[in-house]
């Protein structure tokens, strides 16, 4: 699965508070008193030792000089090895699918079309965005049988900011169809700080379990030929592909919702009433 996504929009979390800053202060005072007494007891012995010490400047021994030379040689050798044998790259980490916040939607369409140019026959990760929200049952047919690796769920409610949930799916149509229930389960496991957030989560979970048309996009894997054919379907709004060497689980996904126009944004007005179901 590409981004192995699968978590709802971050719910509020309370950071742990630090302990009482005065905790342990009595122990600290007792330790300081004991240390003072020990220092006084050793003061005379330390003074006598200092007076008998050699007043000449310290000269490093031959062993210290030889050891330092070996350390320098080892450091130079390590640097040379690092240059001639660099560590392998950990893979692509900056790729993303979907429009960036603040990006013009029309510009994203051009970007998506350009991503489908090429002559290679390798499979690519790609984001498929639709003109309308889909039900879970419609997903397999909507992508012409391509491997679905993630489904993006969003329950649209007028002037209510509902969470966007991305569910990773193993191969096969059944996991994709069941991904709405999985998204509902993600919400059910969350805790919310305020009543409005809890009410939004409740109605979102309820509608997902009821089979709403709430699938905003799908992450698939296919060749450029397959993805271009998919992009030509009338109910597909955009298909954006990553380079063939993109690493699964190491790219971001930001959905293009069917109702997004003008400029891409991750927020919507959140001042409307929350339905009960």
C-alpha cells in the first residue's frame, strides 16, 4: 500500500503535564549538605597532594601521541570510504499525490495530465479523483479492475468540517468494499475534546456504516497506459501518477474532493449545525 495511510484527521490530544517542580528538593538539600561535609574532610589531603605535585607543564606520553595518530588515520579513512562508498538512498520521500494546499485546481489538472506522459511500461502509484462521491460497492468497477491500495473517505455535510480518512487496502475487491466500515472503525476508536467534534464523528461513522456515497478518491497501481485509459472515463475528474520509482508508504496523499473548485484547501466552513444522523 502506498502511503499505508489509515488514520483520521488528528484528534485533539492533551500533552502530559510536568511534575511538581519542587518535587525532590528536600533530598537535594540533604545531598548538598553531605557533599559539603565530604569536601571539608578531603580538603587537607587534597591541599597536601597539590603542593607535592610536579610544577612542570604536562607532557603527553609516547602512547598518547601514537594513539592520537591512529585516531586521525581512522577518521581520514572513514571519510574516504564514505565518499567512495556512499550509503544507499532511502528512497523518495518528498512525492505527494493530490493538490497542495493553496494550489489552483486547474493547475493541478495540468500537473495530473503531465504525470501520465511517458513510454515506460512499469506500474505507477496514482490517485484517482472522481466527479462525484462513490459508494463502496462502486469502487472496483470505477477503476476498471486496477489494484486498489487505498480508499479516501469523506462524508460531505454542508458547513461542517468532517474528517478525511484514508484506509489502506490489501489486494482484491472485498477489502476495498469493506473499507467504509474500516474508516468508521477508525473514528469509533478516537476520543474527542469537545462535544461538537464528538457529534461530527458520530454522524460520520453512522453514514459510513450505512453505505453512503462518500468515497472521495482511490489510490491505485497501474501502468501509464492503464492510467490514461482510466483518466478518459467521464466520471473521473483527474488521475495523477507518481514516478515509477516512488516507494510505497513514502509519499503523501491529499485528496481532491469532488466539491473542491477554485483553490485547494484542507478546511471548510465549520459553523453549520451537526445532523444527528
